[in-house]
């Protein structure tokens, strides 16, 4: 387990040599191809290059109730009071939940016995020639390279968030339908349509409605599904 000092050192020494040209997808999964360059500890001109992919799930639109019930766990009354204030002042408030459901794949690692600057230039040129808008070249520490990779990923999320919200607005996913953002209403309608005769899907729907604070909104429809599943 890395120490606080190790984490801070890795974060401070994470450099983005080549950033993705595209942002995080709003309506689907994003796959980022990365090349991670690091200098081997206690070695001269021994440079590691790791290549792989990061799979990021699409951002999830959530309600203030979800935020309050799930995201504020461990916070005190002041934080909950702030959420109450948000709900009373912003009727159309919605959040994007990115989370950390990422799948990291390391396809290969190879060592080059060349000066660091030369390796950086070589790898950057190779990636640029690939012309993949979701490719990145990152430089960081060798012993904590996964922390550096997560630092890159969280920064990528922050840089993408305004674009994601803009996409949702253009797609009318933030418009309120009966007090519920359209994107969430569409998601729940899709879950309802998929219940069929499956008790597991019905329980999953119930859990989601409670997390979102929307059970009362769908109560009649839910108990209709209960009778359907119980036949």
C-alpha cells in the first residue's frame, strides 16, 4: 500500500505528453489507448514503455436524492443541509456520476536503453502517426505508475464534464418531465420494459427507484410489474 507521500509524489510527477483530442463519451463507453513512459529506478537510460487501454463506462445521470443518499455517506448535517439548499434553489439540478468503474488493460511493456527525452519523442511521434483521437502519452514514476494513470484518468473526467453536460442539454436529457430529468426517465422506462417475468430485474428496478428517490413516482407501475412477475 503506497504511503501518502508516495501518492503525492506520483501525482506531482505525472505529465501528459500527448492528451486525447476527444473528450469522454457522453452516451457510450470510452476506450483510451495509453502509452506510459517511466524511467526505471536506479538505472541510467533504462526506460519502460507500457501500452494498454482504459475502458471507462458512460457517465450516469443521477438525481439530487441519489446524491444525498449515496454520495454523502459519512458526511454530517452541514453537508446534508447544503444538498437541501441546492434542491430548494435549483429545481433542474442534476449530477453526472462518473465513479471509478474502469477496466485497465496492459497489453505490453518493453524496455528501451535510450535517453528519456529520446524515448518520449519517439513514442509521441508513433502515437501521433496513429491518428487516434483517444490516444494519450503519459510520463510518470515507475514504481507508482498506476497512480499516475488514475491521475490522468480523473483529470480527463474533469476536462470532459462540461462537454458531457452540453451534450445532455442538446439531447434534451436534462429537461424535466414530471420533475424528473428526461435522461433518467428514459433510463427507468427502459428498465421497466426489460423486467418481463424476471424477479431479479424487478428487485434491481426497486433498488434503483429507491436510490433515485423516485419510488413514489413509479409506485403504481411497479406494483403492476409485481403482479406481472408473480403470475
